[in-house]
C-alpha cells in the first residue's frame, strides 16, 4: 500500500440520465473499494454550474468532492479534461480512478491512463480489492465467453471503466455531509484543437417510451442490428415505440435510452411485444406495469414465455417480418 495513496476517485459525468446514473453506480461500488483500502471515496467533477451535482454525489456516498467549476468547462472537451484529470491525479495520487464507460468516458480514461503511464481495463463487470490492495478488475473477453480478472501490479492509479447499469446505486441520503473543494482553473490551459461549434440534445425518448400504448421490445435473440431494425418498422406500424434489453443496447442495436429494466426505464404499455428476451429479473423489473404481454421465443421454457399472456415458440425475426407483412397488407386494404 505504500506506492500510492488509498483514495478511490470517481469521475463525475453528469450530462444526462445515463452518464449521471453511471456515476452514482460507480459511487456505490467505490464506497466498498475505498473501505477495503482504508481511503476516501472522492468524486472529481469538471464543468459549469455544478452545485446540484455536487449535492447529488455527496447524497450518494462521496466522502469528498473535488469540483472545478468554470464557464470554459461547460462543454466536454477531451484535451482539457484529460489534462485536468491527469494533473490532479499526479498531484493527489489516488489509488484507483473509475470512469463510466460512456463514449466520452472511454475516450477520457484511455487518454488519461496513457499519460499517467498506467493500465486501464475497459468495461469491467466487477471490481474488488485483493490482499495486496490492488484493484481486481473483471472484464469480459472473447465476445463475452470468458471473464478475465485483471490486476495491474506495479502502476498507479489503477484505472477502470464500467458501463452504465453494471452496479446498483445507493439510495439518496440528503442528510449526508462531505467536504467540497472548489478548485481553481489552472493557468496556461492550451486551447482545444477541436472546437465545439454546436451541440443539440436529441428529443427525449423517455416520455415517448414510458407513455407509449404499444412497446416492441427486442433482446439478444434478435441476433443482429439489421434484424433489430425490423422491430422499429413493426413498432412504427403499430403506433408504438421500440425498447431493448441490456445485451441489445450493449451491442448497439438500440440506443441507450431504450433500455428497459432495473438500470433503464419502467414502462407500462397496454400491449408489450417481447422478441427474443429471456426475462431476467433485471429486465422484468421494468415491465411490471404492462397488463398484456406477447412473447416470441424459441425456448418455451424462457421466463418471459411464462410471464406472457400469449407465447409464440418461434424465431423472433421471422415472426416480426410476418407481422410486418400482415400489417402492411391490412393497411393497404
Ligand atoms: C446490475 C444489473 C443490472 C441490469 N439491468 C438490466 C436492465 O435494466 N435491463 C435489462 O434488460 N437487463 C439488465 N441486466 C442484464 C440482465 O441480467 C440480463 O442479462 C438481460 O436482461 C438478458 O437480456 P436478453 O433477454 O436480451 O438476453 P438473453 O438472456 O441472452 O436471452 C435471449 C433470449 O432470446 C431467445 N432466443 C435466441 N435466439 C432466438 C431466436 N432466433 N428467436 C427467438 N428467440 C430467440 C433465447 O431463448 C433467450 O431466451 C442487468 C444486469 C445486472 C447485473
């Protein structure tokens, strides 16, 4: 334990629902790691108008918040953010740095790890501390067929990225208090080589999905992005919205905002079509408000088939295509 400090840092990514939740989820696991290391759990948050986020992080378990609040940090910029993260890490020597595996987090963590001359494990599904006080980073390899336990024995800080939804956030505790250090912007920051000209929020899907009368949900059984697109066509014909399970979101067949379940949205459509979904508890936690479920699965024993009001033992994509054909025929006549 003598080569580095004992603190665990979480990078505070507060941009929208998913980034915001992944930070809270990392705080939950970070608390356990910090306790095992005998250190503090700190959040480093860079940006502008950070007050509410600082409070949120304290309420979710941070022992200390390091906040750098400046108008020039309003938009995420990878060069500036990397430099600030690296300089602070060199000055304060955290033992562990955890970053959410969002598009931005992946870029930031990789750049920072390179400059800090340390290792980085991407997309960890489990994190623990071993007897030597080293971070044991469990990550899937070979297409998810193997889980590797990765330990970086000599380099600090030990860095990992974790996807949204991997850990369970702690309940809010607004009574919690923790010190907040408001850091000054260092002098001599170089201008970014990439200039942000415009940014636009995508129209929020959550309302649409949460209030949709019909939802067509696809899981791993859809097998490919191309086939998953057929669900979008079916949803459009039914006047509904598309939803997805976690594997479908992770495979980028569907946007993050369509995830249904414990780590995603809670939906309550009048009719839910579920294609190639096994019915894991983390998923079904998000569909308990659906009064009528039609499930298509090649395995009649799947939990989703047991839950369904109508269960079709069939190929998910073939059934989806047949429904599209039938609906189009009816719409024409
Ligand atoms: C902390 C935590 C949070 C989580 N949060 C969520 C969450 O919010 N939402 C979520 O969805 N998951 C979540 N998960 C993941 C969850 O545990 C399951 O792994 C996931 O829901 C499984 O997704 P799936 O049903 O698409 O895939 P699988 O479990 O792999 O099931 C695929 C199904 O497709 C069927 N199938 C295969 N091929 C075909 C075919 N050709 N035609 C028809 N059927 C076919 C199979 O029989 C199977 O039943 C979470 C996990 C953890 C640990």
